[in-house]
C-alpha cells in the first residue's frame, strides 16, 4: 500500500500540466470573462507553459517536446474538425479553420506527462526497436487522416505494434524498488486515463462529438483504442529526445525486475544496437 501511494503521488506530479489545463477549462466555464472562453484558455495555457519552465518544473528540452506535441495535435484537429468528427462550441479570435489554438495544448499535456514520467520514475526501455516502432507510430498517425478517404487500418496497426514491441519493456522506480511492464501495456493504461480525461473535457464542453450536441453522453469506449494508439506517437517522440540524452536504453540491472536500490544511471551518450539492451 505504501508503494501504491508513492506511485500515485508521483503520477499526480507528472500530471501537473494536465491538471492545470483542466483547472483553467473549469474556470473559464464558470467565471465571467471580458474575452471569449477559448481565447482565455489559450492565454492560460501559454502562461502555464511559461511558468512551469521558469520554475524548473519543465526543462527547456521538455518545453520543446510540448511545442512539438502542440503542432502535431493541432494538425490532427484541423483535419478532424473539417471532416466533422467533432466540433468546438467556443472558438474566439485565436482560431484557425474552426479549431481554437488552445486545442493543441491538450496534446501538449500528454507530452508533458510522458516527459515528467520518464524523469520522475527514472524510466528506461529495453528491447526497443527504434525503426520498427517509429514506422508503426508514423502509420498510426497517418491513419487518423487516411481513414476518412480509404480503409481504417487501426486494428492491423495495433497487431503490428504488438509484434514490434513484443520484447520491449519499460523499467521504472518507485521508492527504492525497480519494476517493469511491457511497453504495449503502458500504451493501454495511458490510453484508458486519456479516455477518462476526454470524458471530463467533453463534459466541460472543451469540444463535443456529434452525439453530444444536444445532451452530454459518455464518449464511446472505442476511443480507448484510438487514444492507446495515439500514445505510441507520444512515446516515440519522447524516446527520440531521451535517446539523444543517452537515457533511452536500459542497464543490465533493468533486464529483470529488481527489488534492489535504484541502479546506477546510464552514462550520458550511451547507445545500443537496435533492439538490444545495454
């Protein structure tokens, strides 16, 4: 129970960006403002990003990852809104193609969480197939666009993801103990919590699906799969940054779940052959 509470506390710290975003979303819904709610939320999100960087909560490189997620998410939002997949009840002045610019920060919150978790849990990945996983991630992202004009191949892509990550493990530390789980399982777990967050966001009318226009209803459970696949893109982007930092590949102590104290950190700049842990 003590370990579970420690884990929950670290998770809460990792989610700070997302918590602050939702706090701003709730405030703009209940507090009268002199500007549109969407514009106020954009200003709030920019302020949160700047404050977390100045306070040292996010490093400069992590802010760069957040910006990258914002752009990737905004591109997806522009296309999906144009296709009628969902819509925004509030747009304001800072809007492009019916998509308020604050929308990208919802994806940025995911990037912030992954970066924070990587650092606070001392994450290491073993058995990571860089090219194969990155290729599947690229196809997953592309399928979000092409599924409107051709076949939706998310199921074959999910199978391909399981194949390419079948020997990939994520190692993390809670207190003085080291644990591990399959990378694919982490996709599903993060995807579930993103689905929960999406329900909260649509309840607060950050955006809405066609079936929610008259009355709010639960987001379809099929979105769990979409979020789990989208997490792959997140992990690949952050993994690229961490590989550059020399912290992607695990040490020998990470080949199995260890109950010993925290292992020695990887030497900065260390690298490994694709698919083989150091």
